[in-house]
């Protein structure tokens, strides 16, 4: 009873009540992350199922040479990096299970990310305010897209926004570097001496099993998104590009209507060359000089959810010829 009357007891009660009020009014706890005053509606952050790091990032990636890699079929999809003198492939068969690779190229740290729910692969330079960050998978989602977290400050980062949405680094933006989607056969033929992410990841995973095979074909989504469009199948792949704050999508359903595998298109005053494989739904965007333009190969629903004002490329309608009677 003496403790109940002590000042320490009432101080403890005040701290508990204050903490409860802070959580209720200013933020919430998700997967061990305290989220207060985020840049996105907190009600639109969802728990994906796995706990923090339940999907383990690869922190010490090992690589095999392309000519020594025989476990991938020619039509297997790989994220491809041709940057800073290195040519690397990150098979989706591995990325489906890990989603984040903390890597380095020529002494420069990079982060390679993939969200299986959005079909989006993106690579960044993980340097913010002179600080090199390493990343993990939070187990949280926004617009069905993975929320990453940096281990140095535990800020949460939206992959498709390329931005920290909460935490000490809130508002900071990661620099995007070119990362494309290709088939293994195409990439191996082009880069026979290239490096391929090894299955020796330190984790026990069945990399021959695609957990998302059915999901990628169905129209339904598992998690809600802020903006939706029925213009294309939700899982239709598009090449999305953002230049000076404006975005444009190149749906493969439209690109497939062309007779060539190269499209020239002007956007934001820049002439773009879009090289694509309409059947495999892969491609890359460069300038006319061949300089890589960072783009995102993602599902239509995901691109639209983050870019509801996006321009959309549509294939020109074929001109009808009239038969003249003579």
C-alpha cells in the first residue's frame, strides 16, 4: 500500500498514460516500428504477414558467372544491372524470397529491391546526408508495395516512392539507378561473362518454387490500394518512367501492337528509345545516345496506384485502306 501512495507509482502511471496517448494520437506501432506523422495516411499501411526481417535481406551476396550458371531456364526473369562497369543479374527466383540485396559495385554501395506483389524491381544508391545505409524488409506494405527500413535509423521507405515516409529520415529520397527486367536467355547471350546472384544466400529456401505464380496471373489483389484503374489487367506489365516530376507508362499490351521491338517516343522534351520484348514483357529505356534512363517494370495496378496522373502510351490505330472500284 505504501508503494501505491509513493511518488514513483504515480510517476509510472503518468508515463504509461502519456505513452498511450502518444500512440493513440500521434502514431501506431507496426511490426515493432513506431510510426508517427507519416507522409502517407497511416490507415493505408498494412501488415503483410511476415514480421520484421521475416523476409531476410541478403547482406553478403555471392555471385556466379553466367556461363557457370545452369539452373535457370531461358525464359526465367532476372533483374539486370549494367552500372559502374559491372553487369549483374538478380533472378526473380531468388528475389521473390528475399526482396532486398545490400550489394556494392566498384566500392559503391547499392541496394537492389523487388516487390513480388507489385512486380517492381528498383535499385538505389543508399546514401543519405553523407550516411551509407543498409536495408531490411519491414513486413509492412503501402499500396501493396514493400516498405523497406534502414537499419541505421529505422526509418520506413516506400520502394515505388523512393522515399522515407516515416522516421528520422522522413522525406529523404533515394537516388534511383537503372535496373531492368530481362529473360535469362537474352541476358546470358549478351553478357556471357556477367555475374549472377548465387543461390548460396545463407538461407534455406526452395528457389525452384514461385510462391506468386498464381497471384501474378489473377486479377485480384490481396491488399487495398489508394487508386485503381480498369484500363488494363491489374497485372499487365508496364514500363514506367518519371522525368521532372511527370510520369508515363508504356503498357506491353500497347507495345505488342507494334511491328518492331523498338519504339521512339518524346516525353518531357526528351526523345526516348524503348527497346522491348512484347512476349516476355521485358525491356529498357535509353536516350538516343544510348544512355540508360531509370525506369520501373511493374504491374499496371501498382504503377497507377502511385501515379494516378500518369500519361499512358497507346499504340496508334492502323490506317484503313479503301478499295477503289475501277
